[in-house]
C-alpha cells in the first residue's frame, strides 16, 4: 500500500466503495502500487501492468497489455476502436466486483506473466492510420508543416491523425487542422 495513492481512495467519489474493493484485490497481486495519470497503477519492475479508474457509468481495471490476455470469460472491453493494447474489465457495482474477484485475480496473474515474459503488443505503424484529405492538402501547401509533423514522435503524429480523422464533417476536420497548425509547428502534441 502506497500512502501517496491513499488520497485517490479517500476522495468522496461515486465509486469509492468499488475502488476500495478493487484496491484490495490489486494489493493481493504483490505488484507495486503507484500513482500515474492521477490513478492507482500497479507495476512490475517499473512497467505498468494495470490501473484502476472510474467513469460516469462504470469503474474499471485497465490492463495495459490486455490484448495479450486470454479472455476465457469474455469480460475484456476495448475502450474505443483506436485503443490498440489496453483492455478494461468494467464494473457497475461492488456486487459485480465481489462476484468476479476470482476471475479478476486470474486475469491479473495473466497480466503479470505477460509482463514477466517481455511480450510486446505489435502496434500499428503511423503510416497505417488514416490521414484525412484535408490534412494531406495542408501538408502539401505548407512544406514547413509537413517537416514539423514528420519530426513529431510517432505517438504525437497518431494523436493528431486520430483527432483530425474522427471528425465526421469536412468543416470540423478543417477547423481542427487549422487550430493545431501552430502546435505542430512548435513540435507539440495534442496534450502537451
């Protein structure tokens, strides 16, 4: 138990009781409890194995390499279509956590074994992501933008491509691109 993480569990949140139950299960794993991205994260030799987080309609355990786990109970959820590696187990109440505790412990052990094995999730290359036509045109019209975009880390490039291409309307895509040109030229990612 890491005292630096206590504040998360002591906050008066809708999932407080569920978080306490999940923490108990997490601590039984023998992993190191840390605070990352404002959430309790459980690590093995500094590598993220899973974290606990909550949303409006559910709380969840997110396995960082969840795509590599054997999901015999069909409880792993891909948060969005663009998430390549992580998978969640979602809960709507403490009763569900209690009922699934043995299964969750098994999945945690699997995740630990995956991390110990050194297995990596084969990630899609940036070139495999859709590039909206509007952004292709902007890169063509502004060579300095193309140079700056190509200098970004692959993760930052993917972030922009996902952000731009997720807009359904041309106007929205164009507005998103225009809004982020200066950030790209400065070498910044969407969240920097």
